[in-house]
C-alpha cells in the first residue's frame, strides 16, 4: 500500500470518527488528539442480545430518556465531554454500535437499516416506550433509520453531521472512502483509532473485519431522500460550518423537512417545528463534543420554542 493511499484511507476513517478523544482548545491544538476524557461510572450498564448482536449499553442521569449514538470507529466514550451537561436533567442511554467499543462485530452483515432496528429493540428491552435520539455521523445514520423504521419509538430526533444521501459528501471524499478495507489495519497499529478500539473491544482481532465492514458500507451509494418525509417527529439538523457535507446538501435536507421555505412571520406563525443549527468554527471532527451543540440541542429536545419578545428584550435593557 502506497503512502498516499494510506493517507487517503486515514482521512476517510477520520470522517467516521474524530479519534479517541476531543480537542482541547482553539487553534493551538488539532481537532484530532490522543487525549481522552473519562466517562463517569454509569448507574446501569451491561450487554443486551438484540437480533444476533450483543450490544453494550450504559445509562446515566435521571429524567426524560435520550438515546445517544456515536460515530464510526468510536464508542459512546466519544461523548464524555458533553455527557455531564446532557445528563443533568435527562436519562442518557449510551450504546456502542455493532462492531464498535464493547460490542462485538459478529457475523451479521453491517447495515444502517439493521442497526436502526436494533436500537428500537434496545429501547424496548430497557423498558422505554419512546425516547429522544441524538446521533453523530454513523450514529446519525443509525438514528435516521431508527426514526424512519420505528417512528413510534422516537419522540424527537437530533442528527449531527448526518446526510440523507452519499452525494452530500464533498466530491473528493468518495474515492477516499472507497479505499477503506482490512488492508489498512497493519498500518494503523500506532493510531489513536486502533488503540482506543483494542482497549475495550471484546475481540481486538476483529479490527481488520471492522475496516472491511465500514469500507463496504461507505462504498454504497445510499440515497434515503424518499424516507425524509417519513420523519414526522420534530427534527434538528446540526453541522459544523466547515463540515464534510456540502452546505447545499444540509440546506436541502432542512427544506425537505419543511424548514427554510418561507419567512417565519412577525408572530412566528410560519415557524417550522424543525431546526437547523450551523455551528461556527466547527468541523465534522469536533462538532460532536462542542458545548454549542448541547446548548442548541437541549432546548429543542425539551420542546422549548418560546423566545423573548421585542418588548421583553427592551424592558430588560432599561
């Protein structure tokens, strides 16, 4: 494998996950780093056999349930920086997706549709009729399929750095994604992606198989545009302003959900129930742990739509 091919593969894998830990600060440190933030001890955790996959789950906090789904080649641990805020007034249910973290890959084919079904099974097995769902990247794709296939189980939906079709990626990403395979495994032994995987995986030797599964997944030209109108629950789309999706794809997604089609009106009479958040100075690789993400998502998840009137703002200023 040539150096240029390997670099392209790493870029593609970086599009699935922002390494094992979050960036610390501003321009002084890159978005991908080996530093980690440790999750607190969950109130409840374990393994659930769902449709042939033994899923690891962990539960934190107390309140309305929120299912939180991570990006590819990561695990629920990716959300450690924002978990305390999310769990302040909510029950957060974290799941390691098929083949990721503490959940074994197994022999079942890897697909968003199947994993979407699995998430609905996990929710039911844990005793919940309906949950809010927030998914990032690969986890956003799973959340999308769960909401389409099991709308009765999803109250509100937040899709972070998630598209509805493969052509939403910047054009240069697609050839890079097509190169991901088990052949890259030997070259990744010193990367944070590999080290974070083997630290918790029940079968570390499955890493090459996982790369094959993700490569096959990324080579598909999925187009779920026909399913977007099936999302009848309130939906928030969230992206970094320098995300891996084309801005026109993000806007089209929002418009397909009924937003961004007309002025909201002086009394907000035409306001869409769905939301679009473009977070400044954020990329695909750091948006999932951005404080601005939780600041935008929590009011939406809590159903808070009222804003201060002009008179209230002026009154506070006097």
